[in-house]
């Protein structure tokens, strides 16, 4: 089965990218996000060259992703702790009612 080809534009260059069926919108959203990041870096005027702009954008995006992952893990841990406390409180309440 052939994968659909999606056309995206990044920093003025057009790319045709194979994409799993049903994920075309996700690919377009990712390309648009990358394009915006690269345009912001280019507009700052501090970085010259598409390759350097792409690397800096990739580093910024990766940094954001890793921070979000750490935040999600911390939230998951806090949720586990709260669930444990709730389970303990409900168990204690059940024992009081049954006694």
C-alpha cells in the first residue's frame, strides 16, 4: 500500500513527504510549526544560513519537547500520589463504616 505524499513548504522550499495514511494533517501541522520557528530565527537576523537556522530550530523544538515531557512525568507522579492518598482515605472510610 502506497503512503500518501504531502506537500509542505519550509522556509520557502517545497518538500514532498511520504506520510502514513490518516496522518497528513499532523504532518502539515508539524511542518507549519517548524516553518514558523525557522522564520522567527531568520527574522532575528542573528543566524545566517538555512542549515544553521534548521539546527537551531530543531534544538529549540527538542528543548521544548523535553521540558514538556518532564512536566508530564511530574504531573503523572503527582496524580499517582493523589490517587494513592484517595484510595487510602476511601479504604479508611470503608473500614470505619463497616466497624
